């Protein structure tokens, strides 16, 4: 027997049961033919689960007074005997359940003191005993995060299109958890990690709760790294040096460090040329002044500020040409007077030595003469 058929049968039974009330009332001259008014039908919780008892209530009023209020219900197609609803003023209620997951159908019937009967339409309640299905998809282990990043997860529920979601993070591998935010539904969230300490033991946990109170949670399968600190890069020059100048070829190398996510790449350029990826040390052999710009990027995408270093190379000694005295002459009082036979220089008296010294790279620092 379905709900509609049961309702018809129960109405007939109630008509017979109250006949003893109707006949005396008519003989007494009462003319109330209006059935009770049933309104404000509701139930709590609004979305019950398989652990919830359900309180069904309604407001019932009648001019001649309410004699009885009955609750008729069927669960998963099986109908149960009517239950008397308890009244407090004009409010009548009845607690039923809990029930396993399934469909509960009910209606309310009321009879007044002169036998008039009224009933509501049918109501349906779905008892939800299934937890949401939630799964973290990013970050799920091994990623490097920096600044703002989008968290993503899979979420599905059999009876709630938009379960509530609570997001937590752990910086110690799941020992403790901190709240990120609470959102209604959705499968992504923009998370700003800028205020977090660098670390490699972070986890994300997503907890979903449907409107029936069923919950489920999932967290990252493995730790991920949060890194908001750029790398540090040092430049190394290797060559023979004299003062501020290198007097040999110079080997250039870079040493970059990043304690959180590690260094991804180091880039450099020489004398404002094209940027290149650094892989191995390289040699500068061209004399002159050179400027090298460089920086590194870590695995989380943090980019170091550009640095600049200069070096000077001069591998050749200055050029010196003695103009006075010249080989093969005899000088008297500083003046050449005759040639010598063996190409030697003979100086008699005082002489001013004159020489031209040039260095096109670094310039001449000093010139010394020895006799």
C-alpha cells in the first residue's frame, strides 16, 4: 500500500472513529463544519543524516478546539502506524528516527472536537548518510610554492551541490594544523604564502561538510616546500693578479645557494651582451675592463636581484722606447758626437735620458731607470 492509498484508508477509519463525537455534537446544536487549520509544517534538522532524530512540527488551530493531531509516515516505501503528535499551545510535534539513508514521506492529519478532519499534503525528506567525496589535487607532494598559489581539490556529494569546505595547512608534516579559510563549495582557492616561513614539510588538508552534517577530509599525499626567499649568488674570479689588474686569463665561475627549494638556474651576461644560462666556468682572455651581470632563480620561482661585478685584464708589459741615448753613439755633455765601432753607448759628462713608454690597456704606472 503506497502513501496515497494509506491516506485514504486512514481517513475512512478516522471518520468512523469520530462518529460518536459528531452525532452528539450535532444534537447539541454546534454548527462547526470547518476542519482544523494545519500550517507552518517543518522539521529539524532540515537536512538529516543517518544519525539524526527528526522532529516534525506544525501549527494546528480550530475554532471549536483541536481533539487530536496524527503523524502518518512511510520510509523507503514501508508505511508505519500513525503517531500522536504532542501539543504545546498551537504547536504540535513528534520526534522520529534516526533512519538509514533513504526517503521519508509524511503528512499530518488533525481532528477538531466536533469531528471535522483536515490533513496536509505529502512532504518528502531525504535522509543523507553518505559522506562527501573530497581529494586534494594540488599541492599533493613535492611541489615548490612561492607567493600566491592556487590550491585545488576534487569535491562531490550525493545530495549537496555545494558542501562547505575548510582549508588547513601544516608546516610540520601534520603534527599541528592552522586554519587558512572556510569557503562554501568550489574546488579551488588562491592562497598567499608570503607570510609563511620557508620550509619543506608543508601539507594542505581539505575538509568538506555537506548540509546533512556528513564530513570527509583529505590531505596532501606528501610534503611540499614553501619558499619565499630568493637565492644568493657569488661570483669567483680565478687568475694571476697584480694589484687591481689581472695579468693572465681569468676563469669565471658562480656559486649559488638556496636553502629551501634549491637553485634552478643562474644567468649572466658580459659587457651588456646577451643573457646566458650558466653551466660551467668560462675563461675571459680579452684584455681590458669587463663588466659581468648575474642573478639566480630558485625552484619556487623566486628571482634574485641582479648583481654586477667588474674585472680588469692586462697581460702585456708596457712598451718602452729609449730615444736618448741611442745605441752606437758617443755622447759628450748630452750631445751625440760620433758613432762607436761596436754599437755601444759611451757617455761623457751629464746626459738627460729620454724614453717613450706606452700601455694601451691599463696605462703606465711608473718608469724606472737603472745605470
